[in-house]
C-alpha cells in the first residue's frame, strides 16, 4: 500500500497565493502553487496531484487534515455526479472543476484510493512535511506574482516641457559655427 500525506496552504484566504503538497511515506514528494486561490482549492489540488503521481494498481491511502477535501473526494462526489454536479439543495458545487478532475483520476486509476483524516499541527511527521512544503510553495507563488506584477506595472510617462523662448536681440554668428539654442529645455520627472 502507498501512503501519501497531502496539505494545502493559502496565505490570505480567500484570494491569496496558494500552495499544495504531497509527501509519500516512502520518501518522494511534490509541491506547487498559484498566485491566488482559496485554502479549499489548495487542499483539493494536493489530493488531485497525489493521485496523479501514483497511477498504478497498488492501493493508495491519502492522509489529509482537510475533512472538506476528504469528503469531496470520497463521500459527496458520487451524489454530485448523479445530480449533475449540483448540491442536494440545488446549488452549484464549489470548486467543481477540481472535484471533477479528482473523480476522473480516481475512476481511471486501476488500484483503489482511500482517505484517512489526520489531525493537523500535532506533530504528525508526514503531515508536518506536507504542510511545510505547501507553505513554502505558497510563499514562492506570492513572490513570483509580486515580481510579475512589478514587471508589468504601468510606468508613468516622462513629460518634456518646453520653456517659451524670450525674445532675444539679434546675434552675430561666425561663419560655420552653430548658434546657441534660444531657450533651455527642462526635463520634469514625477
């Protein structure tokens, strides 16, 4: 059996940078992030990425501290599928695209996928590793987004103001020499 711990992180929920991660109890791991999202999106993405990374027939057990992600992927998903991806009250399923991807990935995997809830932030080694990787990925996504935003920020225009020339007395110009400009130009930066 393959055992994988997953976790998601959102730096400012909702709308902040997110990170997700999975940690295989045998040593491998993967993480990633996005410039914005929600904690629920990050948790679901971690589950999806864990399933995608372990495609074989060996049973897969995913540990998560997110009851939401576990219930989406194991309890509520079959009813939503039957109801045309609507909730029991008729509303739209939140995060439906991610949940549909999880459903498709589980269905196409030859081996079974099971879930186990674990309490977060209580010293569970693999959960703590996934949490640290997800947090690091969220911070990296935030920094990347900030750099991209700074690189695409509108640069204010530089205006060149001309000072009107004051009337001058005629000058004599030596043959072959350029005349001095009649009025200085100024450059104003904002």
